[in-house]
C-alpha cells in the first residue's frame, strides 16, 4: 500500500495487551560485535500489513541478542475508516526520512528498514533475514548502555570505532512488548490484530560527545500520560536506544526491559 503524501496527524497512544515478547535484550556494547535493527512501518488501517506484523513477530521470537525489532505505526492511513490507536505523525515522519534515502522518496506500508541502510517489503521474510545476516557481519561502531530507575531512563553512549566524532543522533524509544486488539472498521474490519515491540514514545536528539568520547543523559518516562493507562506492572514494557551516523545508518543499539 503506497502513499506519496501523508494524511492528517493522529496522536493516539493506546496501551493494550499484556503478553510479553520473547525477544532478549539486544546489545551492541563491544567493538566488533555485529547487530541488526529491523524497523517495521505498519498500520492497522492497511490490509497489506498483517502478514508483515506476523513476520516481525517471527523475527522477534527467533532473535538472538544481536537483533532488535521495532514496530512503528504510521498515521497516514487513519482516514480509511480506522484510526490506528498506536499511530503517530512522528513515526510517519521517521519513515519519510528513510524514504528520501532508501526508496526514492516513496512511502508505503508495510516497509522494513534494516539498520537504517536497507529497505524491504515488510512481509518479505526471506529478504529481511538475508539483510539481518549481512548486517550482523558488520562490526558495530558505537557503545550504548541503558539503565531504568524510578521512571527515568538513563543512557551512556560513546563512539568506539570508525572515527565517529560528530553528527550523531540518538533515538530513545519506549516499547510495548506485545499488544492485541480487535479492529471494528476499515480495511481490516473484523480482524484481531497483534503486534510486537510497538513504539509508544520516541525521543530524538543530537548527540554531542564529551572530550572522553561519551555522551550521557536521561529521559523521564511519562507512563501515566499514556492512554489508556498502562498496567500496574511494567513487565510488558521495554526501552531501546539507537545511535545513527550522519548518513542515517544505525551504528549502535540496545534494549532493556523495564521490569
């Protein structure tokens, strides 16, 4: 399903579902260890997306610690009869930034982006797996450590290899490990849809390195501000961090659980 221009913004951020993803924490903390980040741009309003959502779940269930999967729900199909409750205009904007480099400016769902370097149809499991294997052979360039204490996510990041010293961008993400909900209207009317590692909040910032080559900071997570409110236990929530170089390629990534 293709969209050359986006529709109206939609800021729905609903938490739903209590299942937990089987994916283990992804780490790219040591120089020389390869990794792969798979970003799926999807929508509950797109009838082409459920097969891709199932592929992402399979990739998540089969992943080792070097693979991180992310589900970004775009908002530009919300006008088709069902406003995806997990969608955000910010996620659509992230996809457009990739499209300008990787798909000739064409925005479509489902789209998978691997390590910010490669674009594939989100339901093309074999192609995505090939890209994962290829990227895992490339040494990681940046170190990332995350810690979650009392509602605050703290990070420590630094470049380890490749002479990276400037133009780095950091993305911090709040994830819901697994969600499930019925869709009463739109192209997927009557379907019960499930998703893994759904991005619920996103903070992006320039990453200025200190003299010692590191960068530190924190993010206060407003879990109470999500609608509906999350369950009392954070066992269905995770946090991830990504470092991108000036080209947009992801050079470091990590994931931690919040429980």
